[in-house]
C-alpha cells in the first residue's frame, strides 16, 4: 500500500506542476496586419511564415515600422529532415534583444515571448 500511496502523491505533484507551469500561457493573439506589413518583413528576410508573423505582430500591437531586423530559425526533427517549428526573432527599434514568435511546421503560431531585455507592449 505504501507504494500505491507514494505513486499517487507523485502523480498529484506532477499534475500540480504541469498545471502551474501552464497557468501563465495565453493563446497567441492575431489581428489583420497593416497594409504592406508582409512586404516589409520580406525585405528583412523572405519566409513562407511572414504572413502569419505580420498577423501575430499586429495582434501583439507591434507596428511593423518598429521592426528593425528579422531572423528565422528552423528546427528539424531529430531523426528526420522534417521541419518541426519556425522561430522568428524580431528585433525592435530602440530595444535590446528580440521578440520571438514560435510557429509550427505549418506557420501556425504557438507562442510569443521576449529575450535579451525586449518588451512587448502592455
């Protein structure tokens, strides 16, 4: 019985950790991008995901005019050559670091966060 009770406590603890770890996550907001936003992003770095990226930036209230650089990282599967996700690292005018938009293999957004001191609009 001790093993069963111990396993139950471990399962409870794991469930609590998972729930707490995901509590702060919000769905990625998307909005209609400004006219010319995709073309502006393409000037930094052409990508099949720039349409989605433009919509995510609009949803996060980041005007494309504030983008000062764009770099994509592509993550491939460990055992295959299939793309797992795209990561757009967006440099913002007057800010250190970058806003990072993570998209799945089909360019659907899954997450947006910042690195290196960049801030998203409130």
